C-alpha cells in the first residue's frame, strides 16, 4: 500500500517514512493541506491511504491570537480538507489525535469514547480535528500522548540538561505514558494492514503510568547521570509567574485495551526508553 504522509518532517513523520519507504511524503512546502484548492488539486492517483501526521503542537503558542489561528488552520481546517479527499477517493484517513482533547480529571485510564473536555486552545483545535476526521467513512483516529522521537522532545531535553550537569526540577503531578514514534508508526501500520474496524484507537507505549519527573529520573539512570538529582515540582509551581501558559491535563493515561484487542501489543515504555537513550548516547 502506498500512503501519503503529511507532516513528513516531524517526529512521527520521520518514523513513518522508515515504515513506509515508498510513501508520498510531503510537508507544507510540497502540499499546503490548509488550502482546500491545493488538496483538491493534488495528484492522488497512486495514493491508497492518507496518514495525517501534520499538527500545530505549540501548546502555549496556541493561546495567542496568531497561534490560535494557525492551530485552527492546521489542526482542524486541514483535517476537513483531507477528510473530503479521502471520502471522494474512498481511501482510509489516519489522523493523529492527542490526550489534550480531555481535561485530565478522569479517574483511571481514559477510554476512546470519553466526551471531549479540552482545557486549551490547542486541545480545542485538536478536538475539532477529530470531529472532522470522523466524517470520512474510512477513518482511524489514533490518539496518543507524550510523543518522543527524532527531534525536540522531553527526553532529549532531559539528556541535554544531564550532559551539562544540571539537576532539574520537573513536574510530578502530570501522569501518563510516553509514546515512542517507532512504536506509534508500527501501530498505525498494524491498523491498516490488519483491516481493523474503523474508528478511534488509543495508542501509546505499554507499562505502568509515570510522571514527567519519574520519566526524567529513569532517563538519567539509563544515561548514568547518577550524580544528578531530579526534584519534584507541581504544574502550578513550575509555571508560576509565567504569562500565556496553557493549562495541562494531569491525567494523560490512555486505555490501550481496544488496540490490543486487534492484536497489537505496544512495547513497554521502559524498553523503548532504554533503546532511545542508548541511541542518543551512541
């Protein structure tokens, strides 16, 4: 199957290109998915599925008027354009969603059918994108969290601080599971290859939920930064005195039962983290 990958230069896009080496891989310079005419006029001849990995992910930036407009265009309007293209050509649309469509107050792992309750502009635009994607008859909405891959991400930032001898204070009241892009891309491929029922699927790495602070500690341990410490702080304390900060969900743990029922078992995040740290230090 030849797929179209949008957002091909992002963290997930890079992982998807490894899974689909023959894909039609585009970023905004090749296809502006926010432009309905550009999407309608694209050469869809060889495309059998669309994987939309493009997103505006600056959570705090989206709180500004300019950022909010960009988030709406990329996270919602562009999805409408892609859903129309998928519908006209009768091909699957795979759209990447986020835990930020929820407010983080749910007790326990979050199921796919929990009603939207976004706290931020970013979260609202992503929820609107989910609604748009669901209008394509053949759609997979893949909801994920705490993405880590090739590019700027939390673990890379922590390793950079550790390499400089910095002992950071890290938020300990936000809990979730990290998602490594190789495993996310593999899960997406599984949904397509297995012809799983269309709909929404949570997809992160497996394992016990963890806080950002504990994830930082585990990263330091794997990197042999034993002389450094990670101090717990709260979300409120961490952002105190800073303007324009978007509220964050405290519970980002997604229920994985649905995708595991299709036969896909995500790798435990401890194993994925160990592999990632080893590669970063090689």
